[in-house]
């Protein structure tokens, strides 16, 4: 009987001792903001644009996250649910568009993307002079 009481008391003491650590750990991994990052903000019509979505805690540190989605008015968007890789396939209309990312109620500021006309010639002809 005394072993059972001792085990219960020990469990309570250990639980109380680690309670602040559990709270701090939970705070460390709580996402409070999302940000879309990319090397450039321009893509050719029909081209692909790579980006990432970064989740940050209240101290501005990057933290792992799941459940990130993205959308754009410039074309089709696919993003890995942890935000580590996103791809926008631009449509056939040039202009200024945005990419948005969300995770539950969190919304990243819209990321501006410019889709430019594809002026690559379809063919070249060399004519002798």
C-alpha cells in the first residue's frame, strides 16, 4: 500500500516539475505568423514560379507547421502542407497578381507576382546575305 501512495506522490511531483517546460515548449511551436518568400517576383506566361511559406512563432523564429495552403489569381498553385515548397504555374495572361497562404485563421500578407508576356520567338530563320 505504501508503494502505491509513494508512486502516486512521485507522479504528482514529476508532473508539476515539468508543467512549465510543457508550456514553454507549446509556446515555442505556436505559429503566430506566415510569410511567403521567393527569390524573385516575376514569371513568364505559362512558366513556373517557386516559393516557400515560412511559419514563425511570437519571437520570430521559424517553426515547423502543417496545414498550410496557398492560392493565387495568377494561375494554379500547389504547396506542400508544411510550406517548404510551393509552385505557381502562371496562366496565359500577363499582369500583376498575388499569392496568398493560409493556415487555419492565419493569413500571410499577399505576395505580389508579375506575369510577363512570353516574347520568345517561335522560330528563327537565318538568311544568307
